[in-house]
C-alpha cells in the first residue's frame, strides 16, 4: 500500500473516531512521528548517583542527542473515548532498566510497555524485577498537567499535538518495587520518596516515519 493510501486510511479512521463519541476507539500510531519523552529531574538524577543506579533504555527506547537522563518512547497506539477525549496512550516495545551493584551482586528491574492512563491520571508500566515475575501495568507515577494537549494545524495538511506532564511522583507500589528490587536502604528510599522523577512530553505529528516501529510488547531477558 502506498503512503498516500496509508495516510488517507489513517485520517479516515481518525474521522470515524470523531463521530463515535459513545465508544472508545484505539488507533495505531506506530507509523507516525509520535513519541513520549521522559526527562528525569535533577533531584532524581542526584538520587540515582547517591544510590549507584544506572538507567538504560531498551527495546524501542532512544536517547535524544545531546541529552542526559532523557529517554524517548515511540507512541504505538492512542485510545479515543467519549467526547473525543484521549483516554490513554501506549508505548509498547519500549523499556527502561534500573540497576546497581551491591555487595558484588547486580540488582535491578525493568519498566516496559508504558501507558499514560488519562482516566486514572497514572503512568503505568509492566514491572519485572531481575529473576522475578512481571506485574502487568503497575501504577508507576502520578502526574500534574503542566501543558494541556494542544492541537495545531497549518495549511494544507500539517497537524501536530503536544502535551507536557510533570511532577512524576512514584506511587506507593512503585516505591516498594524500587526498594525491593534494588535492595535500597532506608535513607536511599527516602531520597526518592515524594521526589519528582521529571516530566513527560508527548508529540504527535501527521507525518510518517521512514519505517514503522514495532508495537510488540517488550519482554525482559532473563537476568
């Protein structure tokens, strides 16, 4: 199928979503220039240094050039609900690994297949401790809406959507996951309790990638 046909099909599907206000509709966006970028805060970076934690992007995750502690996740689907509101956005296939060495042992866990759940106001991810079982879509962060979703249009067909969420605070269950998987001591846990883990910036453009990214769920390798 030619890109012109794919483009037409996408916008036809999007148009269908706009008239189906009573039911949710999930749209694939893995072929579009659509990404969610997390920039970890200075406070989180300082905590990682204190704890000896290394953060590495895996799967579809990339690190924007010239940045430190910033990771970009391709948005693979968005779900549109009633009133044309976006219910959630998924970044399947992306992951972050948090690890450290303590007493000669490598410890850590992986967050993967991220979801911004707008209905619950939570960021969720599959959470897998090294050598342990995966907890699907654990609530990882609460957030604040720093810049609401904005829609920009330029003639003849340039459409972009942008949004920024900040004050990413670990939920109690995510804090427990950090503490357990990394064997954090009390003062190390205190360094990330109630601390913002930075911001998430979402950007979606009505243009195609040179090739679609995979939307297959990321599965951590055994550790």
